[in-house]
C-alpha cells in the first residue's frame, strides 16, 4: 500500500536504499545506504527508529569532524549533543504516542463491538443449542437462554429481547 508524503502531501513515498547527502557548516558528506521511504516531490526521507539513530550518529560524527577541523569550541559540541538528544527524545515520544493510540483503538473495539448480524445470531443460537444438548447428555440442566444472551453485546441483547416493533 502506498503512503502519501506526510511532509508535503504531494507524492507517494517510495521505499528504497540510497546514499543521503549531509551538509554541516558548508562541508558535505554522504551517509551511505540509508533505507527509508523517500518522497520524490520534496526529497524528504522517512526512516524508521533504528535507521534514524544510525543516520543521526553518522551526521553527529561528521559534524564533530568538521568542528574539530574548524577548531570549534567544546561548548558548540555540547550544544550539538543536546540538539541531537532532544531530537531523538522527541522521536521516541512520538513513537510511544503512536503505540498508545493503537492500544486505545483495540480497547475501543473490544468495548463496543459491532452489533451482531442475523448470521451471527443464528450461529449463536446454534452454539447455545449444541451446548444445551451436551449438558443434557451429561445429565445437567440446559442453560437458560437469557444467561447466554448476557454475554452478547448490548445492541444484540436489545434486539433479541424486544419483541415489540418500533413505535
Ligand atoms: Zn514530500
């Protein structure tokens, strides 16, 4: 399935592995073999967590090299380190939010399942009858149908228990 670029929304992302150019203080390097979803319209590359970390480490290493070559102060290095740490923390927080949202979706689906279809109700009745037969064979009382309906979702229970047509 193709996904539109989340940055520009113009083009669909193309998954692939490419060398990514990186420029710092006018110096350019290439980060080799970056696997990402690339946008052909705006040149955005969307990497996964592991690849993002690798790319950032490579960028950081290169920036340090440039700084060393240009005799940048330790303070500047510390700034860079902070910037990278914050960017990574943001990314991690985003990923956590995403998985939380997923969990909520699942919880929501469990709390409000779709109303039972006639086919599902028939299957449910069949299952109840089979269960009753089984219990009868073992000399037990058949289950009251009402008790079985209790495990049905609310929507199904209403349909099943109101014989009156809608006013
Ligand atoms: Zn784009």
